[in-house]
C-alpha cells in the first residue's frame, strides 16, 4: 500500500465543494480542511505508485478549483490505530 499526503490550495469559494469531490474520489481516504499555508489536506491510500501517479496527475488535475498541490509520500506510519486492518479490506 502506498500512502501519501496531498496538500492543496483551493479557490476560496470552492473549498467545501472540492473537499466533497475529493472525499468521493477512489484512492482518497480522508480530507481535512486545515489552517496555515494550505486549504485542504487529503490522505491517499492506493495499491501502487502508478495508482498514485494516476490519482494526482489525472483525477485531481480535472478539478479546476485546485490551484496548487504538494504531494508527500509516507515512508512509515506511527499510530495507535491498526491502519493495516482498517484499510486492508479486499486488497
């Protein structure tokens, strides 16, 4: 499983709309509105790096209100939650 954090700047009036679109997008497991330099942070969990590339360069690029993205690849998860059991259904 490939996990990444996608930080996004969004046109101000479209933040809620884009968040809802992202939450409904296959490969995006969570979307957060945040304070600071970015407007939204999406957590992507996909099977392969090719799937991540497709998600970022094809699916997200069709959402016009996204003005900038920065994608960070997660190397290792440190959590009190068992993330593998939460996201391993059917994979």
